[in-house]
């Protein structure tokens, strides 16, 4: 993974802590947003841990540029829990958001989930994330979150696919969804793939935004 943070002590501390877990290998460190974009292209890491406030290019814009060129999952690591920052990172393409005061075990879990294609938002932030879903679909940013998704095949969604969609909106991982619905994790992944195709969206977050806006599932705090 790649870590992008302009605070040297924090960045180096994260590298040491993550190396101690024997589960995550840090392949690069970026001191600012511009370097994060360059190293993402050069190293093609499995995950990028992205700070928001950085010199030269902030984490939001760096995320936007990286996601425009690559399919590298990005997890925002920040001190900010305001709705505006969360919304901007979602719009830019981040798949997760975690605060810097989180426990190491939660950070490792978040990194793993994002690397596997899941989204990750701590329970303490989920209500704020959900309140922004309605606003996200009303705004059009470079075609990333169009106000109207063309050719969405909503009528063909099965009952099980709608249940999986509810799990996504609830912030569950594929594993948690599988346990909740008493099906295999592989089956959940197959349903997610089918959902993205039928809704004509690129990722889980877009699917959740569309589902909430169009009343396909309920937002549950």
C-alpha cells in the first residue's frame, strides 16, 4: 500500500505499526498530493491511505486525479469528521473514510475491506455519510455521480439483490452481508457484480447513492 501524509512522524509511525502486523506491506510514502498521484501511477499499490490536508495538492484533488486514471482503492485517513469532508472524498472516488484517532485494529480492518472492494465507514460516521447521499446524487461532478443514471435496469433487481443493496447502504462488508443473509461471501460478491451492472454504476458507493435517491432501500441510522 501507499501512504500519503505530509506529517513525517505520523507517516513513519504508521509504516512501523502496519509492518508489525505482518498483514500489510507499505511500498511507498508520499509527502504531498502531487507525489501521491505520481507514486500511485508508478507503484500501482493495492490501496492508498490518503490524508486530506496536504501541501501542493490536497488529498481530495489527489484522490480525484488518481481515480480518474486508475482503479486503485483509496481510504481517507484524517482528523476531520465533518460532513463536507466526507462528501468531498466520496465525490472524489474514495471507498472509505477513517479517523486518525482510530485503533490500529480498526485501521487494518478498513485497509483490508477497501482492498477487497468493500467500502468502509466507521459506525460513528455512518449517519453523516447517509445524510450526504441525497446531496451527492443532486450534484454532477465530471460525470462521477450523475444526477440521473441512464439505462438503470431497476425492474430486474431480484429480492436478494435488493437485500444485498440494503447491506451496502448499511455499510456492511461482503463478509458481514453474507453472515446477515446466511449466504456465502462468494454469492454476495456475485450479487454485487450483478447490481453494479443492472444499475449501470461503477462502484458500491454509486450504487448506494442511487438506491437511496430512488427509494430502493431505506436509510437506517
